[in-house]
């Protein structure tokens, strides 16, 4: 609820400033709440100015932004949760703690519903660390964006693209290791294709290979951004119409979308991880 009042306050402030010639549009409010920005904390600002002022290889901007800080926070949360859980299970084997059982159930869900259906039994344990890390990083990134004052790092294209590139590297790496470099790229084209169609089919299959991580990038980004945009627009209607009835309906609608986002956070983590498992496992065998 506090998040909603923060949005309303920001919208009201921007509307009030219109009398001073500083009107802010709805697009400006959306960009402010969803976009990335530099941090003004003194230690981080000094690091950005002194250590990360130059781009890595002249291309990559390594400055610490709000989204970078959010990813660090999510990584720290994962470490603080799962290291004690792992140590507890290692000591006791079976824990009676409901807290430990909660995370064990989620790990079992990943094992039974995502990894096991896609990989042979002797590869499941080898694949589990990557897919557990992927699932929980996306899940916590999605959920932390619902906390007032924080942002959803998976609502940033650079973050979702980075996750998708990890899956692409997994597709290429596992495929080349299992089939060999020549066998993997030869296996991109289904068996039985006439030789005269090979020059056409091979480029198509290579393009389709890169479409997979692209679709992962856009799907996660769009779903995590869309819900936040709808919430902001609902609350902006209060300022636009300045009506009690519109305000009541807007807040109710925003609350419904807000709680729906809790479900979407889990669903999108599941979809991204499940599709990644399907794409990587399919690369182990030729068409």
C-alpha cells in the first residue's frame, strides 16, 4: 500500500509543478520509476568517478547504477538464504524446520518439474546448480521490485539479455561438448534435407538459434515491465480526473495488478528457467 501512496504523491507533485511550467508527462513518470539511474552515495559516486570512469574495452560501461546495486542485493539474499539451508541439510539430512523445508520444496520443484523432464538422469545433478541459480535469481529480482523504493532489475533489458546470453552459452557449450564442433553445427539442419537446400536451411537454423535467447530477453523484460506500467497508469488517473470515485477505482485496480504481480514473479521465473532447460537439453542431440 505504501508503494501506491508513493506513486500518488509523485504524480501529485508533478501535477502541482505544472503551474510553475514544469509539467511532467505520464511517460516521464514511467521512465523515472522503471529506468536505471546513477547513485549519489559518496563511496559509490567516488568509485564511479575514479575507478569506473572509463569504459571496459571502450564498450562496456562498468559504473555502479541502481540496477547493479539491486542485482548485488539479490545475490546477497540468495547467499544468506541458501548457504545456511545447505549447511543445515548437510548436518541433519532431513530438517524439521519449516523455513528449510520451504526452500527444499522449491528446489525439489526445480528438480522434478524443470530439470528432470529435460535431461537424462545422469546429467540432472550436473545441471541443477545452473538452473537453481537462474530460477532464484529471477524470482528474487522480480519480487524485490515490488518493495517500495526498490526496482525490478529484470525490468531492464541489459539484465534480461545477460541472463539470456548465459543460456545461449549453455546451448553452444553443451552442444559442442556432446556432439563436437562439426557435429553440432552439422546437426543444426535436420537429417534428410536435400543437399541443394542446405545453403538456405543452415542460415535459417543459425538465425533461429539466436532467436531463442532474444525471445527469452523480451518475454521476461516485457512481462516484468508491463505490470509496473499498468500500476502507474492506474494511479495517474487519480491526478488526471481528480475524482473520488475514479480514485477509488484506480487504487482498487492498482491493488489487483499489484497482487497479480506476485504470481507473475513466480511464473516468469519458471518460464525462463523451463525454456532455458529445454533449449540447452535439445542441443545435446542432433535434429
